[in-house]
């Protein structure tokens, strides 16, 4: 669950340097995280304006990782520089008052000068949620993916294990991906069924553009019997995006955790979204410390 607001010192002064925010958003109405000069609504645009209003000066927000249009986040992190000092409560309440209802800041903290929301992060964790039912969803239509074809979650999980480890994910990157390297270290991937929902839980040191959605699309092809489980390993080896299946829709995807070294100061919490937390055991909810985290800990010890 989220750390309780009241567990933090609400009168603590924060500012005069680098400040970090932990926040969540419903991405259905936004054209992704990144600010759009065209005026198209973005999470960054709204949050930057709200933070600037409370800080009383323009700010530039640096985020842990950009999300696509329609993608949601339960634990996104940003940092910014400010000479202003506000209390913990003033930052959060002031920013949230200036935000639309589908974005909410939950925590603010003063950070070390060398903290960086993106480059200090050692992992990103996503969950992709599929409503697997003959009838399309109504209330959750912009918050889960949907397929009427029956999915075998165990078969999907078996196939997905071929992706774990340091690999070349060229077969799962978008054509327009600007990353200098297709290599990523995938810490774990689990596929599980919870009633009419199938959830893909995945963590890596970082992700390529559309990587999670492309993996989800390929695993759904395995789950519905269109492809063999071995096909995932085969297309990974081919390093060719044209060999994989469709890109799964954005609205089933949630950024649920950004991992930082223990000394960074970002509060830890069970991965969301909240409505899914009862589906998972404590072990499945545990935060996973990948190789990059272990390397950092050995360097500072």
C-alpha cells in the first residue's frame, strides 16, 4: 500500500536545492508524459505548471521515465531545482490544488545534489492488465486491455522466461526508438491469472520504447494459441521487430515502481494499482532488487 500521508512530517521544510516528487496519474486523457509544444495535454505540462505556481518560479521537471499516450502510473518520480522552501504539506497540497483530478502528488522530499530521477534509478517495474472475457469492459475500458480470446496464463508465463536476463531486445523495440543500444537487463517477468484478468508483471533496469507493450502483444499471441511458447525465444534471437506480433494497447499499462538505491531517500511502497493489490501475495508484491541495485550497494559498502 501507499505510505500514509500522516506518517511523514508535514511541517518539514523542503527546498533550497533539489526536490523530488512521487506521484500517480490516470493517463487516459494525456498524450503521454512529455510536454507537447502543440498544446496537446501532457502530464509534464500540467505538473510543471502546478509546481511552478507553488515554487513561484518556472521549473524544469526531470522524470524517471517517459510514458506513452494512455499509459498510467502509480509511482512516477521527478526532480527539480528550486531556491524556494515550503513545508511537506504545502508542496503536496499546493501542487494538487493546481492539478487536474487525474494527477496527484503523494510525497515530496529534499534530495542530495547528486540525486537524479532518471539516472539514479536502477529499475523500472510495469504491470500490464488484460481483461480476458467474452464481453468488453465498460467501466474499466480505458484502464485495462481486453481480448475475448481465452488466454492461457501459465503458457504465457512459461514463454516469457526466455526474456529474462541481459539481452538484445531489438525484436521488441518501436521502429522510432531513440535508445543508443537495444540491450536491457530484464530482472523478472511473471504472468498470472486473477479471475477474468491476466496480469503481466515485469521489471528491468530500463525499457525501450514500446518494449513492454510489444512483449505483451507477443505473449497474448502465445496465450491464445496463435503461437508456440518457443516462438518468444525465436523472435528474440532474430533481433527483428517485424518478426513479433502486434503492439498491445497503451491503456492496460501501469508504471508501478521505480527502484532507487536504499540511500536515495525515495519512499518504498507495494506496487499498484491499488485495485490489484489484493490479487497478489506478499512475496509477489515484494520490491525486487536487481543487479544494478546490488552493484550500487557493494560500491557504497
